[in-house]
């Protein structure tokens, strides 16, 4: 893995190449340009990956998981009802 991907925590946990986005392990501008140019012409692919990414973020990092993880804090602070 190159240094650029290491600078963004959790990137590889959220982005699965070709499923929820694109990951490039390169600093080559030509490869980036090719990948972005290809995505620019593939509307259905962008929509599919965007929907998959949104579903992942909502399921794993949204309000539901947050509430599940931290929902017991008020009871701990306030004691039994």
C-alpha cells in the first residue's frame, strides 16, 4: 500500500475497489486520469458504486449503529430509571 492511502484512516475499510468506489495504489497522474475519465463515462457504474457506498456507511457508521453502541450511556450516567 502506498503512502497516499496510508494518510486517510479507514479508507480501505470503507472503499472496496470496484464495489463502493475506486482505490488506486499509484501516484501516476496518467493512471488517475484514465480511471477518472473512465468513471466519467460510466454513469450506471457511478450510481451503483455510490449506492453501495451509501448503504455501507449507513449500515456501519450511521445513526443506528451509533445509537446501538452508545445508547446505554444515559443509563450509566443517570442510573436505573
